[in-house]
C-alpha cells in the first residue's frame, strides 16, 4: 500500500459580516475544499497556499490555531492523508483553470456543507466553522 500526502485549506472570506466558504468542483464532479499533493521540499503550509492559488487564483493567509487531518483509502487501494488549515482572503476575484476545475463556489456555511461530496470533508468544514465562529 502506498501513501499519498496532500494539503489544503478551508478557504473563506466575509461577505456582509457572514463567513462564506470557497468550494472547488473537481473535474470528476465531486465538490471539495482546495487541496492537492505536497511537492518535494514543500511544507504542508506551502503546499496549501500553492494549491489555493492554483485552484482558485486566490492569494490567502493561513490562520494560526487550526489544523486537522483526514485519512482514507482511495479506490486504487492507496491511503491518502490530507492536512487542512483555515485560510482567509479579502477583496480578490476567484479565477480558475476550466480544464482542471469545473466550478468554484462561494457559499455560506449551510449551503457549503450541503454541497460537499464527502462526509470526512464535511467534518473538516464543521470543525473549521466552529473554530471561526469562536474567533468572532
């Protein structure tokens, strides 16, 4: 069995004093959070920021104090571990490569939670939303 390591973030901004989350609809149609493989020599934070930029066009800032990991077995039998941070951005337009990403959505918590494809990713969003709500 092979392990794959990824990093990403619960990317958010505030719109009219409401937290809105950025979701990525991948080429296979699944909706998730911005994330991707950690490249050789990258830290988890560097990989998360690079993947956010590549998938959304956003230059974000990682918040201190939030980190969670999920792990699962993929259909090919490999194990994947993904580290998620919280990342914030302000006053930027979302831009994405339409060959790799079908859509990028900006949604409030309830709609974002319903849109996510996988239960473990939903759990990440729930934890992040609780963390961000406590910061307010």
